[in-house]
C-alpha cells in the first residue's frame, strides 16, 4: 500500500531519497482524506527549508492543508505539472503526483522518519 523504500511523517508526507536528493509528496492515505485536490501551492526553487517547516499548501474541495517538509535542505525542483493538473496528486500520490525535490542538508534526519510498516500502523 505504501512504497517500502520511502520514509514517512506523522503529517502524511513521504520522501524517497536518491543520492542526496529527496522527492517529497503526500501519501495515498492523505489524498483520500483530502478528497479532490484542486490546487497545490509550491515553494520556490532555491528556497531553504527546515524539517517540519511549511513548504506550501494543498487545497481540495473540502479544505486547505499545509504541506510540511520531512527534511532540511534546499528546493532543487518543483513539480510544475501540478500547476495545471493538481489532480495528479489524487491519481498517483506516490509517483507522478510528487510535489518537490529537496537537496538534503542533514541526511541523518531520515532516521527520525517512519518506515512503511510504521506508517501503515499509524493510519491503519
């Protein structure tokens, strides 16, 4: 249900690490809870983020929710496709619906995040 190689936060974000860059999105559980997503506010490329800090907002037909960075680092890429197709977060939350890529400043923070089994227990 949740990709095994990802790390998860209690706020329902995930991070998939490749080298020193983490791709961040929201979980399938989160997108189902939000309902139909209509807008994603993305951070700026080059923006510095701290773990737990707000990186943007996600708006659904039900509510507006903050997105939190699971890691500390610098935004190196944003998913600009979401500007016109926010519903990609609903359709493929663990893939094409990713939100941002962050160059990790403190990779040791990954040890503080949940693995797939622990996240499954949280939302189970």
